[in-house]
């Protein structure tokens, strides 16, 4: 290791902070995450109004980040996505600086910046940036403790571990295990750490546990004073790990990860899927090399530090519970970048020592090329990732549609902005002021977007819909929903149409609510159901899963005739008629839908598409103009320009 820090190293760290701020600050107003911005905004807003996590708001994550955000919101004058994103950017910048300083212990200065820059340009989900900050802070403090033991350094290490435990419990447990073993190593192998022989580590152990106890005691005392400490412990250390055990064992998960089917389903693309395999190879090779060095040289500080980082990286590979999560590696992303850089530096040094300078250069160049490919995929590629802000992609700068959230201006793509506008218009027209609602399972931000309270402890769930809450917990929330005055619920269309056995909450929504509107990626469900609505909902779920079918025309027509004021019924009839090649009937039904819900331009767009297919460019152009009169967009403008040359040609050209 190179424990010293030159003036150049310090300047490089500050340069990375500036680089991170310049790269990320322009992105903070672009893009909204309907799940993840709601994940932190909704519970913290409720906490500020007097509710308490683990009693009034259900989650299984440790509460540290919620309390940090609550303090920031209080200082900033209220709930604020911009304030939260300011925190995420500050954490990413801090992580970049610390990772450069850590890498400098193993690699030369000209290479130490590579993992930091890669992380800044491909940071993964912003709202999870504190994972990497806590991780790199721990390893920097661990390195300092290995250099020179002291009670103060051990206390700082313990404090970092305690903050991790009360903020992300699995990360905290992993670092606590490493810290306890690391504190004993210098006493067991004093020669490798430059220590005096037979020096007991008890003062360092006491300082470590003392620092660890500070954030743990503060958090426990706060919840105990409010009578919710047992609920906190149950949620964080019982239910959370019980839910984690629902995932397949490691070998089964690895087999699934490497299967051709997983590659085919990877929304990030096969190129990223191949990159996902690199840690599996790298960690195995590093483990073998490190074991050989320990057998040859004994346990030394540099071996211990590298082994601790490798062990942490392997442990956090469990975050890859879904295939191809390289760009969303969460807390394991940064360790991978660091270990890859260290492996390249040491491999190049080994090649140069044997006279293979060209091979060493090729190895180093390949590391830069791989980092460039990864960053390029994030910034310029991945079109299938619908929320590029999730990966930190600069593509969000193309978003130009304004959306106001809690008094702050953001910019989104037309599709999401239109969905939000239509949902707001619906609630303004059909729901009483202050009437509760909720968005399930991935639309948690909608409670803030429509400025209405959530009547449940349920805040959000994983996109799969059954990741966070147990069936028993969902049954309780379903009963709470029915007992509340909630008239409307927003649900993800794919979740509503799931072919598998529905969980208790989804089952209640299907039985007691009916589809009222469909906007973008969601449905608005209205309370009330009967056999006719049940048939309609069943047909709608099938259509959402497989697309409208010609064979559904008769059923859609019958329901639309019996419910002539339901725009969703007429729209589905029009789409089914279009699938049956009945252009005139499809256009008529879509026009009926547009007349019943004049704010929604999708019916006009759909009818224009049918008219284009049936060679009626004049009528298609008219429908596009009707849509533009309600809500213009670049897409509508392009389609109109394409039609303008086909519709109403001059008389001389006829």
C-alpha cells in the first residue's frame, strides 16, 4: 500500500468533486422516477407530519436515510426533490473523491481516477448513492486503521459501521463483520502490520464498539421513546431477511443469471449482460492470487485490506437478484470498479516486470476501453431503459416537458408528462379536495403529484409487486383500504394484468374496484364493481397482456353500448376493431372515446393511425390537429409533417 498522500493526490480528489458536480448538477431537474422519488418523498413527508416509520409507514429498510432527509427538508423549508437530489449528488461527489484516495494505495496516480470517473458517469440509482458513500468511507477508515492503530481511528471506523447499520442494515452487518475481524488481525499477525508483538487489541475493540454504539443507541432511543422499537427490529432484522430468503439460493440464482433466457430478457441489452459476467471471473481470479500471496508472504496490511474489499464485493453480489444489474449494482458497483482497476494495475506491473511492456499497455488500454463502453452505454445507449435518470444518463437532458412537483419545476419526456397531466385533470374533476388515494406498486410519487394523502401504511413495492410486503401484511392493508374513503387508486397496467395468482391487495382491487381510465403506463381504478364490470376488467387484463384481439369485438361492443359514458370502453372497442381491420368502426369508436375524455389525445392519435392505414390522409391530418389543439408534442408535429405532403395535394398535381 501507499499510505502517504501527495499534494497531487489531494488536488485530484478535489478535482473529482468538481467534475462530479459539473457532470450531475445539470441533470437534477430532468427526469422523474415515479417509484423511487416516491420511495423517499412519501414516507419522509408523512414523518414530517407526525407519522412514524414501522408503525404508520411500512418498509423494511433501516431508517437512517429517512431521518437525514427529514432534517434536510426541515432546513430547506419543506419536502423537496431538488433538495434530495442535491444530497445524492453531494454523496456521489464525496464517493468519487474517497475512491480515488483509496485506489491510490494500490495503483499509480494516472490510473487511480478511473473507478471514480466511471462511478460518476454511471452512478446507478441516485437515491441509493449513500450505499457507495458508506462503503468507501468504511474502507478508507479501515485502511487508516491498518496503517496506525489508535482508539480514535477505531472509534471513527465503528461510527461509520453504526451509521451503515441504521441506514442500510445488510451493508452495516457486512462492514461490522469485517471490522471485528480486521481489529484482531494486527494482534494475530503483528509483523505484517508493523506492530509490536503480543499487543492485545482490546483498546481498539472497545473504541470500535463505542463508536458503533453511538448511532445505534440514538436511533434505538428515538424509536423506543415512541413505542416502536420492537416494530423496527421486527421489520429490519426479521421480516427483511425473511423476504430476502424468498429469493432462490445463490447457485440457483447464478444459474438463472447465466441462462440464455436471462440474456434474452435483459432490458439493458446483451452487451451489458456480458459485462455482468466480469465480476464473476475477476473475483475468482483475485481470490486465487490473494491466497497465493498470503501463503507466500503471510498476512500483511495490503493483503488484509484487499481481501476485505474482495469479501465485501462477493457478499454484495446478492444484489443481483435480477439478471444483468451491472448498471444498478447498488453498493457492489464501486467495489467492482476498484477491484477491476487494482487487478489491471497489478497485472500490468507483473507483465512489465517480465519484459512484456506491450502486453502491459494492452491490458491497461483494455481497462479504459471497458470503462468507456460502460459509460457510453449509459449516456448514449440503453433505449429500453425507460427512466434513464435511474442510471444517471445524460439523455434526460433531452426532456423538455415541464412538470411541477411541490412547487418545483422538472422536465420530463412527453409520455410521462402527459400521463401526469391527465391523472391530475381526472382527480381535479372527479375527486373531492383532500380525498385519499395511492399509487401501486411502482407509482408512489403520485401521492405528491396529485397532492393527496395515502390512507395505508403501504408506500410502494418492487416492480414485481410482491417483493417488500408479505401476503399477511398486504391483507391488512387491503382491509384498511376498504375501510377508508378512497374512491380511486392508480395501478401499474402490467401489475394489474399479472397472470399469476394475485396477492391479497391486488385481489381486493380487482374485486372491489373497476377500471375507469387508462393513461400511459397506469390505470385509474374506481371503487365499485358488478358482474358486467368484472367481465370488462377481465377482458382488459387480457388485452393489456396480449394486445386487443379481433375476437373481443363483440364483448367490447356490448359493454360499450351498456356503458356509453365510459371512454375506456370505447377506446378498447376501437383498438379491437382496428385489429379486426374494421377501419370505419374503429375510427367511430375512438372518436366517441375522445369526446368523452377530451383531455386525452391518445384516442385522436390512435384514430389518425387507423386513418393512415386505410389511406385517408386528410382525415388523419384532421385528427392530429385535434390532438395538437389539446396537447402538442414533437411526435405529433413530426407525424403531421409526414402527412402534410400526402393530404390535400394542389389541384395542378392532381
